[in-house]
C-alpha cells in the first residue's frame, strides 16, 4: 500500500512540473535603436533558440541593459514590434 501511494505521489509531481512553462529562449543578434517617450527601451532583433519558431529572427522591445549575445526569455514568439521610423 505504501509503495502504491509513493508511486502516485511521484506521478503527480512529474505531471505538475511538466505543466510549468516559462517561455522561449532567444539570443539578441542586433540592437536597432532606442524607443519610448524618453528612450528608456531598446528595440532589438532576437533569434529564437527553441520551440516551433526555432531559428526565426524577430524584432522586440526590451527594457534594461541588453547587449548583443545576451540570452533572454520571451513569453511568446508571435508578437513582433514595428520598425522605428525617423520623423
């Protein structure tokens, strides 16, 4: 009975950990420029390293100290930002 109970607990633990999702890993390949009202955000080009869109390069906005070669975690790969246009 105890072995069966332990086996059920380990199966529940495995199922619980498999459902946890943190996003997709991407690598910054280019920094396009600054965006935002005060220039607080960077527009970057990043290459998706995992998932269905592996190898795809998309444009995203990022806040913080980012540099080429950094790896970031994206919640999804479907959103892509518009290109910065000079006025």
